[in-house]
C-alpha cells in the first residue's frame, strides 16, 4: 500500500488570516508571536550575556546583516560570492574619513553606508547585464583584486592598514545600535520585498525577460537592489571599523563572503528572516567550536554541503511549514 | 633578459595550461561545476607525499594509487553530492566549493606546511637554452602539457565519450535523445578532471612545495584560463594560457611581483564584462547576459 504525505493548513492559520483574528487572544498571539520573538530576543540578549558573548553577538549581527544583504541580491537574481566587497568598501570609506579628516563615527557610519553602497553599485554597474554564474564569478574576483591593489599601491596604509579610529561611546551603544539596525533592516526590507516594488525584484529573478516584456527597465531595478544590498553591507564594514578601531586588508577576507552565504543557505534563502536565523545559529556555534581551531572552517564547508544537498529549503522554511501546517500520511488512491 | 623572460613565460604558460586542463574538461567542456578542483590537486599532492615518505611505497605505484584515488573521489562526489543539485548552477558551485573548503582547511589544520613537503623531481639536471638555465622538470612540464592538450583535443573530437562530454554541455535534453546517459557522462567528467588534477600536481609540485593555500591559487588560475579562453574550447585553453602566462611573467620582470596576480584577475574581469563566454567560447549568448 503506497502512502503519501499530505499537508493541510492548521485551523488557526485559516481563521487568523483575515479580520476575525481580532476576535480571540489566542489567534492574535498566533499571528504576533513569530514577529515578537525576534524583537524580544534582540532586545534582551545584550542584557543577559557576559562581556565575551556580547562581542559574539556583535559579529552575529554583522553576519546577519551581510546575509540579509546577500538574500536581497539573490532574490533579485544576482547571486554574489563576494559580500566582502561591500563590507570592505564600507570599512575603508569610514576608516579613511575618520583617519584623514577626523570625522566622528556619528557622521562616518551613515555617510560610509550610503557612499559605500554607491561605490559598490558603480563598481558592479558594468556587469549588471551578466546572469547567473557569470555575475557570481565577477563578485568572487573583485574583492581578491582590491586586496592586491591595496597591497601593491600602498594606498590607505597598504598592508599595515589604518589604526587608531575613534571608538564608539560604549559597548552598550555598539550592541543596541547593531540590534536596532538589524531589526529595522529585517522588518523593513521584508516589508519591501512583499510590496509591489519587491514583486518586480523577485520577478527579475524568476524570469527577467518577461519583466522586460512588461515594459520595466530591469537594469534600473537591479542597480537599486545593488545599492540597497551594498549600503547594508557597507554599514557592517563601517560599524566594525569603529568597533575594532582598525581597518586593513583583512576586511576583504573570504570569511565575510563565505559566512553570510552559509548563514543564508542554512537558515533558508528568500525570506531574510531565514538569513538572520542562520547567522544566529552559525556564529555562536562557530564560537563554541573555537577549541577546534582550523577545524571550524572544515565544519562550515561540511555544513554548507549537507544543507545544500539534504535541506535546500533551509531551517526557516521548515519551521514555518511546521508552524502553519499539519502533515499526515494518507493512502494513495488507485 | 628578454630572451630569458620569454623562455620562462613559455614555461609559465605550460604550467597554467597543465593546471587548467582538468578543470577545463569538467567545467569548460561538459559544463559541470567542480570548484573542489584545487582541493583535488592538493589532495593528490599530499597523497603521493604521504605514500612516499610515510608508507615508503615505490614512486610509480604511489602515483598510480593517487591518480586512481582521485578518479574515485571525483566519481563519489558526483554521485553523492552533485547529482542531487544538478542543473542548479549555483547550488553546484556552493556545494563543490564547500567540499573544497573542507578538504583544504583539513590539510591546513594538520599543519603540513614547509619545504620538506614536496615531491621529488624527475631528473636533477638543468640545461642552458639561449643563455638561460632551465631545469629538466620545467622542460618536462612543457612537453607533458603539450601532449595532454593534444590528447584532450583528440579525446573531445574523436572519441564517443569525448563527444558526449561536449554534447551534455551544449544541450542536455538533446543529448539524452541520442542515448547519452548524461549522469554517467557528467560523473566521468568530474572523475577525469580530478585524475588530471593529480597528474598536474605530480608535475608542478616539485617546483615548489605543497601548501593548502596552493589549492585556492590553482582554482583561481584554472578559472582564469577557462573563462578567458572560453568555455567549451580546447584552443581557448592554449590561447588563454599564453595570454595570462606571458602577461604574468612580463609584469613580474618589468613592473613588480605585486602586480602579477592583479594582471590575471583583471584579465578575467575584462573578459567576463565584455564577452562572458570567453575569447573562443561558443556558448549560448542569452544564458550569460541579457
């Protein structure tokens, strides 16, 4: 007797999908819980953790933001293998402004975010027409080439880098700034991707030629998406420059490209929330495995392969399905 | 100096071509992404080193075992990983890159880095050609890569398996209607590519030493040659190796060693931007840009 798995929406999902959700607390909680949970976690975690794990939380936020930026690009049909480009450009922008002109972090971080996004968009503008794997290869190569250029021309301190940046006021400021930006970016851009504007972006990923057919200039939209993703990535770079009080060649390291992709793949691409969840799982895990030293990256590689092959939808989609639907085995009719 | 630079540029060309051929067979000719290629190269190098120095197996037997091990490893990776994500180009790239990352980082965790980690040269002699010292190993590389390219051309143009390799890249469904089992052919292509990586390591490693970082370098160089030359063309490999090989050596001599890598990376960027299918590529235009 053959069986198949049947998935049905839970009753509460059907009931709470329209205005009648307001009739009962239980249904309102069902709707609100998934949205409140990340907010509460993000606001409470800094209070509960010790100084060491607070630093880890900072890198969680940065990886989550980079993963969100990767996800926005991926949803527009541009899969980047070089988030380090965005991170590095932002880091060097704020670093240079702070080091040479002595601007305070209050100015450098926002300016570097916008300027970094703009520079990244301009760098990638010539390859906007490339599709799929060709675009990915270009993004993989650009950070590598920028590192060598910094090394060869000795601009911005060359191999030494620039140090002695103005630090941010306090650890609490760092923590809550990163958490606030993470929440704003997560909810804001989730909303954007659900709007008509986001629909155009997703359409470019699904079938770019039919979006052109609809009379929409896809290059303009792709450039906007690049700017958004670039600005988020550049913010991470600018922020970390002031946290570490240093900017140098490591900002273009492969880590900043691999980690966000791993987070997005493990968490589940296409939702932004999945990317955040992935960062909250992977980064602390990698800290816990610090004792293994170099083996951490081995584990990353293995994780990436296992998730791509065995659970390509990612953890978030899996949880979402369990939350909204019941599954049962039914017999297949003849 | 000019003559010497030219001779070494020629040898550099041969080294690049040798590094790229296996990758070209897998990715360029049959369109299966294998970004674990650099890891295969390093894996074979450490394998031969281990068998020679730890197990004291005779040289030829060690080489044979290493090549066979690579062939099998390639086939296994296709069967258990790539097969499941076949057709989704980016999943293929991420999955194979993940495997490569895991293998390379495992070796760097063992910390086998240093001058003692190298393979023996074939013959410890050097010759003077036009006033320049050239050792036998470099000449061997020159000869071997010429032979290997000729074999590759013959293989992909005059054998049924080789034609099938090109067939699945051009149109997989049409290839199926001609009775080509695309999964079997793709598995062979990954496996052969890995085998050639072992041979490349055997010839090139004696010039330096084995290091996990070498894996990333080999991958980038192979990628550069494949992209510049164009996917799906054997002549492209030769032309691209000449372009990158000469450009690297001449920048190294006349501008500075810092700029060597920049030149090859810039060449890839330029080609990707202007003609993504490469100088000699004959792929479908709409699939790469719009």
